[in-house]
């Protein structure tokens, strides 16, 4: 019964957050890259906005926009992975958008002025599952 409840809850959450930059369809959805590896996720209903948790208790997901796949800075197994606690940093492109596949690329593009990283606008929890 618990498994059915979790599945139904997961499906409801994915539908509820389908308009956010993190959602990419039904569970488990191909959602983001970490260090050139594609990860899947299942959305959860957890909204951690305004909880007062420090920024370093989250990992960044860079929302590249448009049809581009988002990029996250950590994944399970990384020593700095925060267990699936995410903050979404919106990206504004200053050049023609391209698909990036690592946080290092995002930071390099920002350092070169090719994109701007905005302030985090969404805080949530979801798993990172290797594709």
C-alpha cells in the first residue's frame, strides 16, 4: 500500500510541477546533466522555499531555458552532494544558447560573460538517478 501511495504521490507531484524548469515529463524523467552524465528524477511535493536553510545545504541546478536540458553541480557519490536538495538558478544567455553538460561549463560561460546566473528561485527535494 505504501508503494502505491508513493507512486500516486510522485505522479501528482510531477503533474503539479510540470511548468517548472526542472520537470521533464512523467517519472522517472530525463531531467539534467551532472559532469556530462544524464540523470533522471521523480518530482516530489517538497517546497523548501523560505525555510531558512543555508544555501550550502543545497546543490545548484542551472536552468538553461528553452529546450535545453538543465545542468546540476553534484550527484550521488560526490563528496559535496546534499542528498537531492536543490536550488534552481535561472540562466540568462548573452550569446546564442547551447547545451552545456557540466557545472564547470556553466561557470566558464559565466566567467566569459556568455551567460548570467540569476539568484535561486526554487528550492526542493528530488532524487538524482543515473540514466
